[in-house]
């Protein structure tokens, strides 16, 4: 007989939008525990929201039934909402077929632990298993940040890096493996910090190799400025926190901004250029745009 505490109480959402990021942002904003995957055969995207009790599962189901009506008015395309129960051990295996090795660049590789990869001496491999925390390298915004961290990595191993809104810790782990001398990482969510800490150790680092803590981008005061800062946060929050964010960046330092809807990016770029930045790169994928900025003084 299956025990109650052996089950997860789930709501599955079928997402038919060209990019699943908007739905993921709404789910994050609702502070729901979820994972997202794309069926490589059908190209359908599914979000699965998890709860540990039947009461919470049913409450999530009722909340989502009503919420998706509103979310669809803002560009999501959720067509199905289904409640079901799943054994925890079944969940642990069910999503593995949807994740592959990701070649961020010739040098930087992201892989789940169950897949084999034999790197060359020049390649850096970050191991991140998908789970209930954002940041596996699959989303366009995370991928862009990783590409820029790789591109900006200095040969003299002297650069410092700050990861604002670290999620799973993937950017910080990549920066440390790419020989950034000092890596600092924070998130406002204590659960994200716990997951990031586990991922840091999973990748062979000691806890104090990366300075990891709970903080929020609105109020965090760095004790010094950094060569490279990545802020993968929603666009309207980046604008709201811009005057604090800029205190983290050295003169001539680089600022990677991601998590921004394409429709919002031009205005965001203008806002940061007005406080002393120059946009030197941008990349768009579906409805998301990310950019690289240099602090002029």
C-alpha cells in the first residue's frame, strides 16, 4: 500500500506558447514548486506543480484553474490543467528523458549527472540536475548569461564575479570553474540558497569556495565592486533596482542583464544607459532578450 507521505500531489499544465518562459515567470511569482520540460517528440511544453499534501495539491489546482485564465490574457497559452498524484520515486525518474547535454560554447558544457560526457582538457563541465529550482541552462536567459561568463573569463584568473538572483547556482559554479578568482552569489529565496549550496558541493567545491547567502537585489550592499555582475531578474525589477545594482559594478566592469521580455528591453537599455552604461551586446530568443553592458565610469 502506498503511504500518503510517499506521494506528490501534482497539477500539470500544458503550455502551447512558442516560449514557455512567460508561464514559468507567473509560476515563480506565485511561489509554487514546479519543474518544466519539453517533450522532444511532440514539442509540447509541460509545467508540473508539486505539493506534499493532498490539501495543498487541491488548493494549487483550484488556484491554477482560475489563474491561467488571467495569465492567458497576458500571452501564455496554457490549454490543459490536470490534477494527479505521483509516487515520489516515479517523479525522480520521469523527467530524465527530457534533458540532454548542453554545449554552451566549445569550452563550457552543462550536463545532468546521469549522462556520460568525456571532456577534452580544455573543456569545463558543470553538472546540474533538473529539479524544483530555476536554472538548468535550458532557458534562453540562463544560456545567455553562461555564454557571457565564458566569453568574459580572464586568462589571468584575476576577475571577480557577482551572481544576483542565483537560483540553482549554475552561473556561480560555471564562473568558479572558469577560474574567476572570487565568486559571490545571493538569492532572496532561502530554498534557492539551499539548492545552490548542494549544487556547489555536487560540482566538487567546498562551501566556502563560493560566497553564498540570502539577500535581495533591492537592498544588498556589496563591500566592494566586481569585474562582472550577472543579474538574471525580471525586467521591471532590474529597472526598479538599477541604482543599487550599479553600485556593485566596477568602472569599466561588465553587467549581464537577463530575464527581460523583448518588448521591455529597449526601455531597460535606455534606463541603464542614462545612469552611465553602454550596451555592447544583446541577444533575443523568442520573447526574451538579454544584454551585456559596460560601466563607462
